[in-house]
C-alpha cells in the first residue's frame, strides 16, 4: 500500500517559488547561506575542514547533546538525528504502531501525521480542534498512539498550562504511548522556548526541528526523541532510508542551536509583528469570516464566508495579486485558508494591501 498524493506539498511545489508574497508556507522565509553561517558563527574556513565521510548513523554526539539539552531529563542516547522531521515521523510510526492500530490526533492535521499511519493499516481517530485542547477530551479516547501537535498546524492553537498539566498527568498515569510533534517549539506565543511533553521514560516520545523556525529548511535536519530500545529499532530502520545526515548540515545545525540566543529573539519578534499586522486587517480582506491569532508557531486558520471554495479563492488570489495562501481543502477541511506568517515584513505588508484591494475572488 502507498500513501495518497501529498496535497499540501504538491501545491507548495507549484506556487512557493513564484509568489510575490508567500503566506502559504509554514516556515520562516529562508535566509541566504552567508547569513546562516553568520547566525551559526561558522566561517568558510570552518566548513572547509569538515571531513566528507558519513556522519554517525544516530547523529554526531555533539549535535545529540545540543538537542537533548532542549528537553528536561533527556540524554544524548535518547536522540536520533534524522533528515528532517518527515523521516523522524516515518520511522516513529513504523516502530510504534502494531497491526490494526488506532491513532488519535488533532484535526485538521499535517497530512504526514495521519497518511503514514493509514498506509500502515491504522484507524485514524480525528479529534476536532474545537475540543482537542481540553484534557478531558483525550481521557475519553482509547487509542494505541496519541499524536499531540502543538503549537498546532494549521490553527496555531495551544493548550493552556492547566489543561497541559492535566493531559500529561493522564497520559503518564494511564501509561499511554504518545508522540509529541513540536516543530514550532522555538516560536511560542511568549517567551523563548515553548513547553514540551516529551518524557521517554513514560513512553512520551517526540519529533522536532528548528529548520522552519530559523528559516533554514534546506538543511533538512530533524530528530526523534525516545527511550533507547525504541530508538535502537528506529536507528536500524533508518539504515534503509537516508542512513545518515550530511556532515555539513549537522555542523550548521550544531552552530545554530548553540548560537540561537543571538538571533532567535529577532525572529520571534518578526513573526509576532506579522501576526499582529494580519490580525489588524483581516476583516478588510474580501469574503473572510473569522480569524483567531495563533497562540504559538507561525500559521493560522482564516475562515471564509460560507459556500466559498478555498481552492478557487486561493488560485484567483495568486493569479491577480501574487499572494500565495494554502486552501483548507489541502487539509481536507473546506472553507478555510491556512496563513503563514514567516514572510519578510515588507512583502507581507504589500501583499495584504494587494489582497485587500482585490474583490473579484469568487
């Protein structure tokens, strides 16, 4: 069995590189290599000295130490470096899911979170986002694996502190197996680093990355955090896929994680300002109905007026203005647009002006 077409990625591939204002992607607008090297405090001389042999299959010890330091109580032995979070998720699902498993996740969702489990024969339990951020909701659900994506893509929702603590207590007491997808942990609504639910000892595993938050998706670096026996199986499975991550990407990743305090506050300010800018004008955008600013991450969920095709709306918006947004139908939920807030400030400002003036969109 093979997965269906990846709706989101197919559309991104067609539009993202040609958009004047890219509000369709879920990551920060990319930096140039020389900018990334400056952020990571790496020189050309440093790069020239990197041995071009395979990195360790599990990832270099230095990089795994840097990732482990992001999680309370996690050791480097519980970290597997992967080629992006896509590989981390693929490995985790193959190792974690028994035959005919039940998988519960917040809906709508990033397609890889449910498409790979479906490919493996799992039954998907969709937990609507309107009630998914209440701990009591999850206490009523019986599943073999629970997937908690927060800050949530595409809505930008997060758990309140009390609901979060109640949820973690429930998962631990009931010995549930959970996968926390925390890709936007570096972009909390406030503060410098968002909360994590990862606790390998209690089978609370996690996938993560910094690439979307730092504007360096081209590095293709992610990770899986789990207890050692689970990770050993995932590492062995990885031999059949990418085997190792590029030593250049690993070195850049290490530099970025070590130096993040020197550049991340500016990124966080930029994203929060973009969200505020959009929130101040969205009611003036044609045929829009509701919008709640994301509580974390850099994507939000804009509702359209009833009966409007999100794909037709998005296509016409791009054709007439050069503004790219992602239609909700790509998340298998009609009537919405996913808005990304990682674009450069001047581009998003001009893009919103063009969008506001474009009334012929349906």
